[in-house]
């Protein structure tokens, strides 16, 4: 993966599992640090293992890019240097790019429908995982497959780790930043539809 690979990633690669014949599966391989930045903060691999123990269904959840394998990468002398996290590649387009495309093609009503669906998706995510927060819920970590009308969340390695903001608050802050490019009205309308979706999803 070229360009920005995420602040804590050492590298990201895309691969295809050809062992399944015509039903090829696309994978994402992410190399991350294996040492804690602080004693109380687990590494991404440690946190993913915790989530899989507490919520075994996460591995097969189509709405999140959850690891299916984690490998330890050793250096000379057998010293562990990195963790290699393997995930299924989610389909679709990042929400950040989708917003730009819908805005410039004057498809804002369709965008509002997607944002309402996103609110429902987040509410259901919180309900499914005991109100665990995603941890970095913002447009670059959200994918939307327009053909299938499906939403998926990536970068879930910090899921459930305590943060200063809730997912809704973090998303609201990221949408305010978009106001600099698209105007205050789009930001306000986006949050209105997102929060309405979240309220609907919370009732279910």
C-alpha cells in the first residue's frame, strides 16, 4: 500500500488467497508493532485476541475487518519484532471519498440516506459488542459498498480500549473538519441524519 498507511502501521499489503479456486479471497496484511507504548495499553494484536475471546462472533462479522490470523515476526536470535495481522479485505469505497463524490455529483440526498444507515450500523455494533467503542470512528475507517448497500468498519485494533471520546463524538468532530471543504450545512445535515440513524438502531 502506497502513501499514508496509518500512523502506527509499519506496512500494509494486499494479497489474494488463490487456494479456493474461482472463489478467490482478497486479504489485507498489516505489520504492526508488538511492544506496548504503555504498560496499561495492550498492543493491537493483544487487544484483538481479547476481543476474540470475549466475542467469538467477531471473526465472522461481515461489518468489521477483524483479523482471521495473527503471526509473530521474529528477528535474529528469535526476538519478536512485529505482529502481522491478516484480515479479509472489505469491499467498497471509503466514506471520505464517497462524500466527495456524492457532493460534486450533486447526490447529497443519497449521501444522507447512507449516513443514516451508518448511524444504524454503529448503534448495532455497540449493542453487539457490549457498548465497546470502535476507538477511531471516522470517514477513513468506514467503507460503503454501493452495489450491495453494505457498510464495513476497518482499523478495529483499538476496539474497546478506553478513549476520551465516544464514537459518536469522534465522528462529529471529523464531520466538522469536512465543513472546511464542503460547508457548514453539509456537516450539520450529515450529523442530523447520522444521529437519527443511531437513535433508530439503538431502539432495535
